[in-house]
């Protein structure tokens, strides 16, 4: 079962700021490169927070029932806020480190999603399609964050 077109369009369009800002970090002169770095940290933090919130949203359908599943009854609520807390930390630390932290968080989120999203989808095909798209998005976003972070480190060394 393919994902709805709007989901694919919005998902892949969400990569444009990652790609555009990473290029600006590489190509822009000062102070525009710093503005791009700060914007990339902010956008990365928003996306990391959004991905954590997806877990909460998915679990509201079972909010009033006990599933006798540790993930759905307990852990998902804790994990759902962790990315937002990490993102909040990222906007307060050394920018290259923040970008690397956000990239690592995206990858960790994707790994956790691999083991948890089957709880949220009624169709295994839909879960597979969503996780496939998430893999594409995570790889591109994480590479952009890493590239910008390393570029910033090298440029300011």
C-alpha cells in the first residue's frame, strides 16, 4: 500500500531546508554562513521534535485502554518527549556539535521507529512504505546536518 501522495510530497519537501541551508553553509560568505548554520540548527530541532511527537499522536487512539504492552503503555510517552529535550539542548550548544547531535538523534529515532512503528499501523504494507520514506528522509537530513557541522568546524579551525 503506497503512502498518500500528500504525505510523500510533504515529507520530501521537508528536505529542502536541510539541503538549501547545508549548501548555504558551504557557499555563503560571513555572516550569511552563520545565519544558515543557526537556521539549520533551528530547523533540525523542529524536525527532531516533530518526529518524537509522532509517537504521542499515534498512541492517543489507545489512550483509554491498557494494552499490556510496555512500549504502548509507558515507554512511548517517555520516548516521545526525549527528542524535543535533545533538540532544546541542541539550540543552546556549540553549533557544529549541535548539528552532529541532531543528526545522531535523527538516526537513533529511525532505529527506534523500525522497532515500534508496527504498533501504530494496521497495515504492514503502510508501515513498510512509511519506514522506507523515513529512511530516505533520515539519510538525507542527517548527511546535510553532518556536512554543515563538519564544514563549520573546518572553516573555523
